C-alpha cells in the first residue's frame, strides 16, 4: 500500500490514497477509507501506460449495453462497436464509476461519484441517467458534421 501511495503522489494525485486493504472491515469501522476525486480518477483512467510503464493496461472488451449498476453502461446502437474500460465502486451509501468509452469518432472518459445516499439505488439511478446523457451527447457529436447536421 505504501508503494502504491508513493506512486500516486509521484503522479501528482494528491487526493487519491489507499488507506486500507479491500474487505478490511476493522479499518472500515475506523473510517480508514480509500479516497479519490473524479478529476484524479479520470487522470488515472486516461493515462497512457505505454508511455512510461507506470500503469497497467486497462482491461476492455466489447460492451453489449444495457443498464443496471455494474459500472458505466452505454446503449450502443450497433452492439460490439464500442469498447468500455470501466472501474465501478460501491460501499454503503456510495456508488461511483470511472470509464473510458471508445466510441468511434468521439471517445470520451467520465468519472461519476455519488455519496451520502439514502438508498444505494439512488446513486445507481444517477449514474445511469448521467451515463445515458453522456453517451447520447457524444454519439450525436460522432455522427454530426462540424455544423451540427
């Protein structure tokens, strides 16, 4: 964990830190949570691991669309034409996702974080709504002329 935190700091990510191992319930009870910001998660997501070898390759594959909380969902009109590398996160009262969407003609990245949720499903619904809006906008831009036609 110390090595990861040193590397995060070396990458200029001052708000991102590992404070506990996954599933360490004792540390979670103490409030030792892993933290980041949407901006810093995007910086990690779009970093080119081939440039300096500091980050591992992102896992990605064809994205079949559909909605439901398992991360970012996009409704591709042509299944298989879009790849998504995403990292969802969930704790009680928290839902988040960071993703790189390789939409032909208009790739984009997004980090969506929700917290202080009364119902976890509220965060999932917010991520779904924002995901739909982002995809709709970037898909429309990808298919449009510079004049918006």
